[in-house]
C-alpha cells in the first residue's frame, strides 16, 4: 500500500474557485487518483487517470475488494447490514496482458459495469458505458460512477476519497445540529473575522435516493484526516482579494466549514 501522505497532501494544495465544470471534473480526478494510489499503489495522476483505468483491471480488482469489505461488515454488523444493499458476486476479469482498447479490456470494463448495476444497484443517471471509458466518450459519467462506488465502499469501512470524507463529516455535523435542536439546544457556532466572499462555489454530489440510512448503527471507518491548520489563513487571504462593492460576510463554523451571508448552507473548502 502506498504512503497515506498522498491523500493527506491534498490539504496543502492551493484553494481555488472552479471557473468551469471542467476544472471541477479535474479536481475530482485528482482526488480519485490520490485515493487509488493510496489503496493500490497505482501509478495514476489526474492527467493519466483515464489511461490508467482503461483496461478495467484496477476497476474489477476494486469491485472484488468492495465485496470482501461488505462481507466482513455483514459478519461484524449483521443487524445494520439488513438495511443495506450488500454486494456479494465477484467480478471475473482478465488481469494479465490486457491491451487498452482490446476485446479483453472492453470485457473487463463491461463486467465492472454489470457489477455496479446488479450488485450495488447504482442508478442509470450515475452509470457509464464501456465506450465512455475506452473511447473517452463520457468522462464525466465515469468519474461520477467511480465516486459513487467509493461512497458505497466507505459505508463498509473502506478508505474513502477526501471528497467523500468531507461529505461525511458535514453530514455528521448536520445530524448533530439537528439532534441538538430537537433537544431544544441551540448549536454554538465558532465565528472568525471575515472580509468578503465574491463567488459562491458549491460542490454537489448525486446521492442514491433509494439507499436507506444505516441508523441507528455507527461503525468504524478507515479515514485519513488531513492537516487543516493553515486552511483558515488561506481562506482569509483569498477573501481579502475581493473588490466587489457588495460583499457577503463569511462565518467559520469549524475547520474547513463556512457559512456565507444569510444562507444556512454549509460550504466546505479543502
């Protein structure tokens, strides 16, 4: 397994607004590349992301590892597993001498797609087709599908990409706040001096609406926490560059989590 500093280094990257969907797509590829490199010591970067996965070998290998994690989870938490979609059927694939674009490569990718549909029940809106990867027809759907596979695997205790980890931290904080409100306690907010926020950038993820929440069980998850010590300083530095006449205050809720203006929505920054 590769050094986990590969994922931890994501925190030291510069904060930047995404000016286009292509930039956001590239950021997702960066995150997924670091994740795969940490899990399998795979030689992959954002620039070589599609090339490294086009034979389907790494995808099928990961699918079978998700199955192993799901089976272990089912044995350890049988009650929680009853309310979840637990994959079990392994993916048969060719792992040696697979040439990109060949029949074997296409067959591997096709088998991975079948596993996603039949074992994880991933919705069509998040799925991709063989040519989307092999011939680069739809890079976006392939990336969204892989993120959803990572999200499902994290529910069985597998290491998740940094983006998924941040999503889960925010969801956990929202649940805690709602629990406090239900008990009649007003959640405390940590505020910090702010200057302005000229553009609201949001990272939206597509979730499986039919997937049941695994409450009331909470299970341990292999999580890599990033060093956020200098994040607030970087945020303030970028906010200080804004020269808009109408400026919105930014309130720091906790590390990496902010609220802007009158909106109650949380914005997370890595």
